């Protein structure tokens, strides 16, 4: 029996026990819980951890629907159907078929990244929840969906110092195995985490610098950076600005080639593989032979993440990082050209899969098409 499609996550999850308990208990009374908060505060990761911890209660599966690459509100139901592997049969509206499919099942759906599609998500959630008494929905969104019965849980930053320092330590150890928090650097590490408002994404980006810098050096650099931004005043910054500052800083520390690749990779939706990156992103300043090396360096800086997928190495970016790259791409004046190359690449991929449909390569082709679902949708648009 299928039990869902939650992705495997390889990095350590830190703290949040009380948040998970709170979400679980809310889902016992409310049937739709929305996790809200700024980008990078940890909504998606928390939703995945909470959902994983509830798997036993949902014999028909816990399913993740990532809506980041969906632009068209009319496509939300279709994306959900695809994620849940509901057979695509008949001429009835997709949402009706989904409702039928879920009606007698006990299922948890995680609707991730609803912010740009709040109305469509609200409508779909309402329709499905009315039709399926055994369904629960856990949504993540920068703002609430605004339907009756929704329980909104504002995701707090990690607690400082405990959880935040633990995350810093864990991620620093990953890039420098000898890294330790000691009596000598604990205070600096605490101050650093405070400076980063306990935002997990900001901490992860900063931690990658501990490969070569000491905590003291890193702290001093960030102090300078924030002083520059706030004209030296120490007034509290909104979390968006803290994170923006960290992403800007990470970007500034990238070589010109890495910056170029970062913004070009942002055309991909829902991940990419090496071949796609080479084909779509090479040229005009980046020879194809350098892409792998640049990609590796973006991985070590936590700009690009790796994910094992059907034994094919897949890369992806967190939505906040990808959006930042898209902004840079728009400024660079090469957005249209990149989008066209992206479209051409995935058109060719779809065509070659169609040609191999009845041949021995069918299984592979299908797996690859499935892995590139988000990209195919963007290419179509
Ligand atoms: N409690 C946590 N423990 C470990 N890593 C975390 C935790 N919360 C968030 N992260 C990491 O921080 C980054 C940003 O989190 P994410 O869930 O993508 O934020 P959001 O969905 O709010 O934009 C991700 O790399 C995520 O794995
Ligand atoms: Mg998210």
C-alpha cells in the first residue's frame, strides 16, 4: 500500500518539539492548519517533520504537494492530483475526481507554498475537506489562507540560544568536522545567532562560512554587514531584512561565475539534474565544462541542495534562494533567453520520451518526466 510521497531529508532537524506537538494537537480539532511566517523561518521543514510524525494516523498516506512552481490558480487541483498519483481518468472536473478519491480515505495533504495561490488553495481545501471527512490539510504560506475553520500557526524562529546555536553547530560541523562549540566561542556563537534572529535559513547560510572563518571572524563580518545596512543603529530589523541581508551577503561572496550560475539556475522549477543545468545554463560567460565545478561550489555554500531521486542526482534550491536568483536574472537582462533555453530543453526531453514510449527506455523516460514535472509545467507556460 502506498503511504505517501514525503521526500527523504538528510540534514539534521533541530528542536521544535513543542511546535510539532502544537501542530498535532491542532490537527485533532481543526482540519486545516496553516503554518505562516517569513521565507526561511522553517515552515516547510516543520510541516514535513510534523507530517512524518503523524504517518501512523493516516493509513492512506501523507502527501506533499509543492505548489512553488505552479503559477496558474486553475492548475492547483491538477498539481494535487499528480502528487497523489490519482489516476487521470474521465472527463469530470479534476477537483471532483480528487474529492471522490479522498472521500473514504484517511489522508493528510501537505500543501506547501500556498502564498501566491491563496484563493485557489482555499477553494480546493474547502471542497476536499467537505467531501472527505477523513482528510486533514497542513498548509504552508507566508500569510493565512483565510477560510473558516482554518487554524493559523505562526512559525516562530528557532529559540536563541539553544536551538539556534545547535543548528549552527550542526551545520558548521558538516563543513568542518573539527568544529566545536567551546567555552571560548560560545558567547560569540550566541550573539551571532541573536544577530540572525534565530532564522534557520540565515544560520545555515552563515554556517557554511565556518569552513574557513572562525566564529569570531564570522561574527565580526556580519556585524559590519548589518552596520552597513542599518547605518550603525541597532534597532530591531524585521526578519525579512535580516534574511535578505544574509542572502545578499552570500551572493556577494560568490565568484562572478557562481553568481551567474545561481541566477541562471533559478529558471528551474522543482529541481534539475546536471545535464539540464549544463544544457540550459552554459554559454555567455560560463563554458559547459565549468558548470559541474561551479555547481559543486554552490552546494558547499548551501545555495544549491542535493537530493537523491531515483538514483539520479537531483539538485534544487530553497524557494527563497530561487526567488532571489530570479530577481537577479530579471535585472541581468538575460531572463527571456534563459526561459527560452529552458523551454527548448524540456520540449526536447518530452519529445524524446514520446519517441521512446514503446521501447526499452520507457521506464527511465517516465521516471525522468516525473522528476521534471515542475519544469515541464513551466516550459509549457
Ligand atoms: N528546525 C530545523 N532544524 C534544522 N534545519 C531547519 C529547521 N528549520 C528549518 N531548517 C532549514 O532551514 C532552511 C529554511 O527552512 P524552510 O523550511 O525551507 O523555510 P520556509 O519554508 O519557511 O521558507 C532549510 O534548509 C531547512 O532545512
Ligand atoms: Mg517553504
